C-alpha cells in the first residue's frame, strides 16, 4: 500500500515538470484558434496601421463644422480653417463676438469664401414676451405649468435681460431652482429679483 502511494507521488512530480498539454487543436475550432493566435502575435504598430487604413477607407459623415468663439482664433488657425474648408467639401459656420466680420475681412483669401453674415440682435420686447408666454424654458429646467404669466414678473425679466438670449437662459435656471425649492405655483417679480441677485452679469 505504502509502495503504491510512493509511485503515484513520484508520477505526479514527474508530470509537474512536463510542459502543459494542448487540449484543443486549431482544426477542431475550424481555424478560429489560428486566427486568434495570429491576432495576438500581431505587433501593436501593425494593428495601428490596420486601424488607420480602415478609418481612411470609411466615409467621413461630417457635413458641417461649427466653430464657436471664432474671434479668439489666431491668424495661423484661421488659415487652417480656410484649408479645411477648401479641401473638406463641407459647410462651416463661424460664431463670435462683434468685430469678427471686420477681422475676417483683413484676410481676403478667407473672407472671399464667406457666404453671408448674420448679426444676432437682442430680442425685442414683443419677441421676449411671446417666448415666455409660449412657456419656453432652458433644457433641464422645470417652470410652473402656466409659465410666466405675472405681468410684473414679465417686466422684471425683460428689464434684467434687456433681450439678451444668453442672459435669459442664465436667469431662468435659478428661477426654476427657486420655484422647485419653495414649491411655488407662480413666478413673481420677487422670484425674478432673487434669481438676479445670484447672477454675475457681464457684457458677453
């Protein structure tokens, strides 16, 4: 009995020194194992080149490029924008502060490619009133179901924003927060004033 156990132990020790056996062969996987081995052995640069080639052959879905704060681009960057427009075969919109058109006009090659210029003016009182009465609100905010109907609140919003759409967006966000925190059903001028005090109002 003892001799049999010693032989089994010696056999296990010899097997432990042998290389591991391959249980499955590539042919039993219909070649898939071979492909996996080949992919694992492919150097990283080759994978990068293959990916770059695949990307180059795929069609680019980009049809329009919108560049905000284009007035902050330096001359070299504007020239790069022109080159992209010339060779990209796509549309391009430049958005910036007043004076952008004058700056672009200093570069005849770039300015000659401008199709049209549109200046966004502040909303008129009637437009702003119509927007608020239509219950427009910034994405992600919740105002009372009736919207802004109080005349004093409407007048306060018009006075604070001056028709500036960005400022209107910024003002309605704290208004919605105050409405939610205090479970209000109506937006009053007091709510508008409280929201205005939380803003840092600049000229942009």
